């Protein structure tokens, strides 16, 4: 896209600053805004899962974080380049680097231009400095907004949001997190202000770039990455990891259920061994009472809640009843024999 060729005033002193080399060059900017942030995110993702490190989970989380970062970075860069080429504002060192000449070959230094044309807007001119390449000539017309400011503010502010989302803690840990966030913002401010010091941008260009980068950082954190929500740290696990957790939970539940069932069967088996004595004692008690109808109303099956002490007490009561019945039968003669016969008959009827 070709930049818009904006004109100038000869008496505009904001375009007459000297030319200086950049403190933060383009390769340095790429290192600060691409290489170092990606390495930083890679290290933080390792620290997040260092206790239970899994390569697949790490690659998934890293790809997710880097894709969010790259999306906002590309959006910020494209918006900045679009504004640069549409506005076409001249840089502060434009006059020094370009050395413009008017269409008739005169310059702003001529007496006529200083007295008469100083306040005239000049649109048709050419650069008399033959040492400039086509790229350098284009760079003279793309001052607004500052790409250094927009990119560095986007990157550093997004990293601050990222740290706020993944770095949880209290006390000293929380203070260290805030200190690191403050240092990131200081780096962004230094890069942006260096553009004004080097006379490559006007202060309004730097301010507009910083606001643009901050806006895209907030939009990316809130709507794209959702870093400001509490569920961002927990949502980093993949679907397969969640499925694995569900399988582990299901196995744990199944093993717990099997243990409970085995314990229940063991308890039932132990009570089954005691059930024969319990049924026999109940039958003897009912036989001693002399009533066949009470036998049908009794519950001859054992209950799970009876323990060994109750069984022993029950057997003792049965023995006392048998001793008492035996004494009555022995002293009663024929009547006793009838009672004894009735007891024997009932005992014979009740073996089931």
C-alpha cells in the first residue's frame, strides 16, 4: 500500500529536527516484541505444569497461549500500518532528511519563501537528497501512529494480563508478580519515549500508538483469550486430559464400590455361619412356648445388625426356658408327660 503524500508549511518548525539513528531498531523491536515474549510464555507454561509435566498438555497449552498472543499482535500491526499509510504524517526530521525543493526548483530558504510563502501550504515538491532510497523516502511519510509504541504496549500489557491470570499466590508471590508487571510496563514506556527522543515521531504519534496497543491488548485479553476471567487458568487443560481425569475418577469409584461389595459379602457370609445356631435357638424358644401359631409370626431369618453378644444372651435365655420346662415335666407325672409329648411334637414339626 502506497503512503499518502502529505504536504507541509515552510514555517513548520516541528519538521526541522535533526536526523538521528534509532535507539530501538527494527531487529531489536522484533526481539523485544516477538522472541522474548514467546520465550517468556514458554517458560511460564512449563512452571504451571512442572509438578505433573506432560508433553502433550504442555504443547497444547503453549499453542493456545501463543495463538492468542499472535492474533492480537497481527491485528495491532495491520491496524497501525493501515493508519500510517492513510494519514501519511511527516516525521520530525523530514526537512533535514528530504531537503525538499519546490516545483520551480526553489527552496524554503529563499528570501521569497521566507517572506511571502512561509505560510503557504506546499503540496508539489521533491526531495533533493539523492542518498535516500525508496524505502527511506517512504518512511518519511509514515509518522502517525508509532508502530514501536503500539506493538510494545500491546505485548507488554498483554503479558501483564497473562501473568495476572496464571500467576496465583499471596504475600511475597503476589508482590513479585506486581513488580514484574511494573517492569514490563516500564520497558514499553522506554521504547515508546525513545521514539520522541530520537526525533522519529511526534509526541502525539507515540500517544496514539500506545492507546492503540493498549486497546488491542484489552480486547484480546477479555474477548479472545478471556484472561481476566477466573476460569482461564483451569481452562488450559485439554479435552483429552479431562477425559483422562474422568476415567481415573470412574476407576476409583468402581474400586471403592467393589471394596464395599466385598465387605458386604464378607459380612453376609459371617452372619450366614451364625444363622444356623440362631435359627435353632429361635425354634427351641418357640417350641418351649407351646404355641404353633407364634412360630408362623416369628422371623426365623437372621438380621444383619445382630452381633455375637446378642446371640450368646439369646442362647442363655433359651437354656433357662428349657431347664424350666424340664423341671415342670419331671414333677407333673402324666400331665408332665403330656406337656413333654406336646413339646416333642412341636420340635418334630419345626425342623424346616
